């Protein structure tokens, strides 16, 4: 069974905020939410992770609902270079066989 | 600085030929190293990981093998390639092992078996 569910694709206008949702209704108390992105023909890039609290770094913000059953990755001012596949991963470990990359969401930032 | 090198970037090999992909890291010692594969339009599949020299764990049975002859070198091999081995192969490591930061991936090798 998939641990996360993401929409297969989304569009966002350049300069606007991109809000990428992820459902993880079966998340357990000690599992983290990780976000990566993969620009075409490159390796995935780590973006952000969180456990319970909302997190922000230079790339994005992560909003986790109070019940932790879903989260949203926010790119505050999307640029064309943010066009990529975004992966939401739920895991206790930040490595190894428990770190599963699903199909992700293909975000297209439009000019 | 910590960097990861992976080569070649692209490779076209005939069915039945051998394969050797190399990954090296710089700027750290005793990293955890990983090989992933991504088939066209699919997510990433963990193939092998290594926590030290000579220590290899295999996640998926297949005709591929991995070796770690040196601390910062991770090699993916095959004696005879199959058409199904085509894909995008990625080497990765965890920068802060034991911490909560994420993987750093290499630039990948796109393998086409013909």
C-alpha cells in the first residue's frame, strides 16, 4: 500500500505560490515527512522535512496538519526553474529501504 | 566541500555486454552510499546500499551487483546486461549520517541497453 498520495500533475503561474499537497493518512507518530524534487534528467534534490511543526528554509515551507494526515509544500514565488517532479516521502528513516520514492507530482511553472 | 561524482553521464550498451558504473564522493569519510534506478516515467527504486568498505546490502534480486572497494567509491556492475536494465542510475549518500538531513544524489547515468 502506498504511504503517500499526490496528484500526478499541477500547473502554477510564474511568480505565484505553488502549493503541492500530499496525503499520508496512515502516518505513524515517529515518521517524518520529506520532500524532494527532481528536475528533468537530474538526480533528486532534498528540499525540506518535518515531523509535527511547520518548517521553512531557503527553498520552501512545509505545512503539516495537526492530525499529521496531510501536508503541503509551498514554493512561495515559483520560477520556471521550479518545474520538476516533487516527491513526498513518509518514513522513520532518512535513508535506505524505507525511503520510497513514488511517482510524485509533476509541477509545471508557466510563464 | 562535499561532492559526489558519477560517470559516465550516458551509456549505450548491447544486450549481453558487461556494465560498470562508478560513483565517488569527496569531502567526507565513511559515508553511507546508495544505488538507485529510475525506469522511464517511474519513481526511484533502491538497488543497493553500503555502510562501509566491502559491506553491500541488496534490495532487489537482479543481474546487477555492487561493490565498495574503497571508502569513498561505490561501483555498480553487471556481467550480462538485459534490455530491462535500461534506466537512469543514481548514486546517493547521506551527508549527515545519523541526523535528519536528506540524501544528496549524483547527476546520474542514463543507460540504454539495445
